[in-house]
C-alpha cells in the first residue's frame, strides 16, 4: 500500500506544527514504529522551519508559500519540502557547517542525522530550495497486515 499527500502552506510559523501533526497521524494510522515517526517529524519540522525562515523574497517579488509532500511507499518514507525563495547558494541562504553548540543553523545537520538519505539543492531552472529525505520504516507489532511486511 502507498500513501502520499501534499500541502501548500503559508510561510508562517504556525504552519510547521500543522505539517508535523499530519505526518504523525499518517504514520500512526499506517502502523509505523513511534520512534521512526518521531525522527521523521523532527526532520520535517526542521525542513519546514527553514522554508518559513529562508524561503522568502525572490528577485521577482515575495513568496508567501512553500510545499510539503510525503510518500509512504512500501518500506520507505520520503519527504520533500520546497520553497520558491532564492535557493541555496543565494545571498543570505548559504548553509555553512555549524557546530552543535551554535544557537542557529543546526536544522540541516539534524535532518542528516535523523534520515537515512538526504538531498539538499535548488529547484532546476527556477528559484527555490528543495530539501528531500528518506527513511526506512519500521512497523509496530500491531501494524495493519497490509503495511507490515
């Protein structure tokens, strides 16, 4: 069984917990292990927070939205967060390596630690950043038979 959803969210802090709750509800309904669900929800929160904070004004005007898409397919969950801001490598959008003691800038580091495979880049041919990450799923013992393999 496959499950996927996509949200178009305003670049407001209140959108972050909305995306996180939807992901957690989907994972719980599918029978995903709570520890895996928690890791993915933290990674999603960090990616959304980056889009809210950095996915702002482009050269053509302001961007007030970002997109979150989640796919649960077989044994893998893939999450993608895309904005229409200036993208990585643009002025004010570089993400330098930071120490864990730093007050800001740990979001991408946390995503890399919590997910199995991470892709960070820009939208091809147009403005915007894309953060995509995958995690191999584990199932609760009482997971529905169609999901637990």
